[in-house]
C-alpha cells in the first residue's frame, strides 16, 4: 500500500476532517518552488488543510521552533536569558526560570543536527517516506487512533502531552519513536488558528502500517461490537 492509498483508507474509515500530515526530516537537496517563511506551527496547520512546506534554517520563521525542530543549535547563554524572561514574564507559561529549565531537562532533547530540512506535506501527496504522521483530531478520534495504534501489542505510548507545540507534536516522536498525544502549547494554539477542540496525535511512520491493518478487526476501526450473553 503506497502513501496515497494509506491516506485514502484512513480518511474513508475514520472520516477525517483534516489531511494526515506527513513530516520528513532530510539532508537531501529538494527541488521546490515553495519558499514561504512560516513558523513550524503554522506550517502544520496549513498542511492539514492541504498545503505543503519545506522548512530550513532560513524559512522557519519562529526562532524557538527552529531550534526545537533541530534546524539550529540550542540558544547561547545570552539568548537563553531572553527566552527565560519571555516565557516567565512575557508569555507567562512558567512561574520561574527553574520551572522552565526543569521542563527542558525532563523532556526529550530536540533533534539537533539530524537534518537540514523538514518537509510538511499531506500524506496523500508525500513523495518521501515520512518520519512521523500527525493527525489533528478531536478527543473521540484521538481515542480511536490510540486504540488502533496499540491493537496488536497492547502497549500504551509514553506520552509527553505538554511543552512547545513543535517539540511535543513533532520532535518528541521523531527522537523517541513513541506515539504521542499532545495538547500543544497555549500560545501556538491561540496565534495559529487551531480549533479549540483540536488534539495532536503523532504516529511514527513505522507504526502506521500496523495501525491500518487493525482497522478491519478493531471496533475503533470498522469492526462491530459483539456483547456476550449474560454477565461479563
């Protein structure tokens, strides 16, 4: 089953409102006329609506997203002070610099130096094998996808639900190989037009084939539920 066929069956069975977003990290030269300068969060939302983007150090417009996505080195000490002040006094998502630094230390590190470019494209149009596939979902659809993801092995994912959207939705799964269900971060949600009930479900591509194969067998896919007679 090719990428277009995978996308089609997922959209048909699950009645997806948005396109599954294929994200690929690459060191290859990519010929494209897409040179839009956008933040990673905006690229994600617009790709779910059918657009495509190739982001690198120069076209990723948000400095935080650029280093969370691994396209540049983490900030120097001087710049880090500006980030600390912004997050604690401007954005106000952390009470103190200790709380902010603790969140950075506990979370999975960014994919620094892994690739030169990050490609965002609808799964149906992807030409390269994705590293992760991202679904913008409501809670019900997120629940179904999580059940399908663990249908064969029964192993629940180790999720990182919070933190910068670009980290939680993309980089965590790229670096850990884990499926993740994330809320994103408040600033990204507010400024980039995500609907209020949107969750972000990220599947490492190597798990997607088994998820699709579970669709005929799981009631989270298209199998009916059969209740036994008498007490369970």
